């Protein structure tokens, strides 16, 4: 019998960031093969390759170049291309992370009866407008093993009928990543934070807000996008905005005028982003990952979303809320004042102890070398549910 093979499918830069330590740990042993598959959902250098370089991650073994002009086109391309890759590899299991079009490759794995592992499982925002919410629901119900960051996430999955024995609680690996790539390199970031760095970007160290905005319910709803620009325009500080290419395209197509205090630039690498984040006066964002990073790094955050799958940042007082779809309930000036009032405050880190990546990898390898990923095990949990339905005459 040859080596066991584990396939890992990623597709966007937050996936690379969160999985970076796990990839290194999995590749450290020569007893198994790790095949890193890149879906191609993010394909430009500053959305992909720069992260491999800066985080010293070996390039993907397989690049699928999935794409399309719509979510449906991208997801269908992912399913088809992942199917072809897995048909040839026939790994012991395939690992997905997150909640994007790329995780729809789990459908292909399911069609091939290859066990599915989902890292970042059972998160729920309960905002059905979000394509990510639909993707989470699909992959969690296809998965043989789910790594959930917190007990409350596991409880959410169990309430939906997912077998609790399939869900392993691990903590959030973003803490591990920030320990390695920021806190352990703090002196390096101090050197990078030179006057020329900020002068070349027309911002002042510690006096600007950093911004990200990419969610479809914000970017593709013109009223919400207009409200976001109005919010930013009322800020008393410069706002530095590394904008995704899709957001830039929508702004260009709609002809919306940017506020005078908003500096929009192309996406930046992870090192530059962390430097900007930690030297900002706060961050204005609709990104789930960014509010986590800000929370761990003690940076005040304003989250532009109706609901979140990461309520912990609110629980510890690291974040304030603005809903672009309902601005009448969230006065913009008040929201900005609330963000400003977070400056100088501290809060506990609620996201993990920095050992989550190791927990996930240890469990993966135990399954790889042990009893497998549960595909052939009787599902007593759902068997009992079906039996109770039958006894009730349903």
C-alpha cells in the first residue's frame, strides 16, 4: 500500500492566510502526500502569489484556473474542475476551508464518495442574502468531518441536524497566524513603518482609517454602496481603501463619486495590510476575517453588515456596527463616534489560544493513519432520527 494522500482545496487569499501554518505542519512529515489545489477564484499576483511569497508557502501543486462572470459560473467551474482533479488523485480525503465559491468543490468530492473535511464549519450569520451563508450550509451537510472554531458553532450545526460526533471544536487559527506573522516579527514591522512608507501613501501614521469593502450585499446593492460612501465621507480622518477589483469595477460602472477623504488603491499584500491595520486609527470593513484580525491586534473596528457569523468581536467590545441597508437605525455620525471611542481601549482575545492549527492537523493525521474519516462508519445519530420518524408514523 502506497502513501496516503490528502488533498487541500483553497481559492482566495483569506484561505491562504488561515491555512498557512496547517499547510506547513501537514507537509512536515514525509509519510503522506499533501496535494495543494488552487481553484483560481483569486488569480492576480496581489490577490494570490504575493501571499505565497510573503508567508513562504510552497506554490500549489495543481492550479485549476476556475473562473466566470457570475457566482454560478465560478461555482460550476469549480465543481467540474475539482471533480476531474480528484478523479485522478483519489485522495483519502479532501479538505476545504471557508465559505466561498471554492467550497462548492465539495459537491464533486461527494459525487466521487471521497470524504469531505470542512475547516471553519458551522458558522452562521443567518443572513440569507449572503451567498457565503448558502455555501456554508451546503458544505457542512456534505462533510464527514467539520472543524468548528467554538462550541457555539458546534451547537448551531447540531440544531440543524448535523451529527455532533462529526464536529471537532478547535479555536480559530487566525490567532496562530497573527502570532507567527505579526507578533513574532514586531520589530520588523516597526522598521517598515517609516515616514516614507506613510508619505508615499499620502496618509499619516496613526491618524487614518483603513477600509475594506467587498460583500455582494454591499457592493451590488447601489443604495447600500451609496450609504457606505456617505458614512466614509463623514469621517473626520482620511480613509485608506485597498479595494478589490470587483468593487473598483462596480464603482466605475455606477459612476458613484468617492468622498474627498477616501484614497482608493489596488489590493495589497498581507505584510503591507498588517502594517496598515496596526498603524491605523481603526478599520471600517465588511470582512469577517478583518474584524477577527483587528480584534486580535487590538485595533478598533466598525463592521458594515446586517449580521455576522463572528459575534465574538462584539461580545468583547472590539467592534461597533453599521448596517448599510438600514442606515436609519444606525446614524452614521453616531457610528463613527462609537468607533472613535474604542481608540485606546483594550479587550480580551476571544478567538483562541494560538494552538488551533496544531489541533486541526493532529486530528487530521490521526484520522489519516487511523480509522479514516468516517465515510464507512454507521451514522448512528441520523439512523436514530430516521427510526424515531418511522415510529412516529412520519
